């Protein structure tokens, strides 16, 4: 069964009750499909909402989502996968922003499909990517 990792753009859209994304994620979760987030996504989301005027409301939404979504961990194995990914990207002349690089490493480590609207992830060898915002 496919398991998913939300990129920050998908987490943000879900928490904003995106008309296409929210029912799709809720339906998948109700069907027993594992959908989760990871530390770099949490960091990016929190950094983004700290700039906004709805900080407390968004933090409350995030707390609710954390009850539903799995938390995909990172550890010393993630560091090895991160290094392997850096080698793969260098070999094709590509690079990623540091948080995106870490998100991709976590997805690879756990065999997850990354839900993202960010086209930069498409170039990563062996990374399964889907965009549920379309």
C-alpha cells in the first residue's frame, strides 16, 4: 500500500481546507492509507505562520492535524540517505534547497510518495512524487 509524505505546500493547502485536496486526503486516511508529515515540513510551516496574522488559529489547525497524520521520523539513517541523494543530484547537475533535500531524503528512507506541488522534486531519481492540488 502506498504511504505518503506531505510537503509543506500540501500541508498548508490541507489546513486551509483546499477544495480538492482536503476531501482526497481525508478519504485516503479513512481508507487506511498512511499519510504523514516530517520535521522539516513542520519547521517550514511554523516559520511561515509566524509571519502571518492568523498565527494562533493556524497553530491550532496544525495541532489538530498532528493528531491525524503520522509523523515520519528522521535519524542517523536519514543522514546516510541525505548523503546518497546529494551524490545522485550532483551526478545529474542538480541541487535542492536544504529543507527540500531533507524532505526528499525522509521520503526515500521510508519508501514514501511525496505529495508536493514543487517541480524540483521531479528530477530526483527514484523518488515517487504526486501533486494532489490539481
